[in-house]
C-alpha cells in the first residue's frame, strides 16, 4: 500500500458526495398527454444519476441513443432502474411497449457532444409514432 490509494478513495468519495439523483416518472397520463416520461427533457451534470420511477404499471426505460463511451440500458417491465450518467452528451430513451405511442424522452448531460446523431435517430423513431408525434422533437429542441 502507498499513499496513492487513500487519495483515490478520497477522490471517489468526493465525486459520490456531489452527484445528484434525479427522477423521471413513468406515467399513463400526465401534463404532456398519455403514456409519458415526466419530465420528457432533463438536463443533469456529468456523474449524476437518473432513476426511473414506476408511477403506473407496464412501462420500462430502454436507451436508444447514448454518447460514445456510455453504456446502453434496458430496464425490465416496471423496473425502477437507476442510470449513472458518466459521459457527456445526449441520451434518448423509450418505453418498449409504448414506443409507437411516443413514450420517449431525452436527457442531456453536460455538453451535447452527439446532438446530430441523436437528432437523426429521433427523426427515424418519430416516424414510427402514431401519436404524440412531436414529443421527442420538442424534448430535443430543449437541448442547449
Ligand atoms: Cu410505457
């Protein structure tokens, strides 16, 4: 053992202590219409965590677009999955059973490094929506 290990542990602890946990609700009906994530757009700091909260049953959260180096996720049905957001960029996610109903959302972490890729993928996705067609583009428009 040397002096480096305690220094690393201290650094890790500091990061953990400053990281915030945000919540996104999975709802059947909300401010933004039926079958929605609330909020549909969320901006957080690098290192924060987002937890998906089961308000209503039969939803999940699965990533569609993540920045380079970030891990994709696929929550089980009704799972309150927690996602550590370790890479800067734009994250786009959907609910698998309500994908065509426009149940999708956007998380921005720091700088929007992959915004063009996120826009392209979201346009494709939005074409498959039969309702709430502009929900994803509205969420993406809030990325700054
Ligand atoms: Cu759903």
